[in-house]
């Protein structure tokens, strides 16, 4: 059959919608405030850098990975692989039967 379709990380590319990005920023701001010592969190550049790094490097790739299109593609890929294994097994059984009859 045709080669499998490569899985994409996000159907929209690597860009999140503005509400998604705002939510991830809010979530990461809370994580940064809890993870960094009190003195470091007081500096807004540290907050902003930590928040953006957490969103860009950790949270956005996770959200991209679990997109509904990606999950659907994985399920379909699993079904195709199972169908191909079954077809190969049936073909091998048929060849073995023909060899016995010969």
C-alpha cells in the first residue's frame, strides 16, 4: 500500500490561537512563581523569561502533541498497521497451503 502519512505536531502548524496562548501564559506564570525563589520572582524580566520559556519549550509542544487530529492519525495508523499485518498473515497462510498442495 501507500507509505504512511507522517504525523504532524499541530494541524495549524506550530501556532496556538490567542486564547490558547493566553491560557498557557497564565498557567506558566503560576508555575514560575511557585518554582523560583521569592527574590527572583520579584524581577519582571525573570518572570517574563521564565513564563515564555515554559510556554514555548514545554507547554506548547505538549498541546501540539495531543491535538485531536494527531490522536486521530495515531488511531488510523494503528488500524492500518493491524490491517497490513493481517493481510500479510493471510498471504503467508495461503502460500503455505499452496505449497502443501503442490
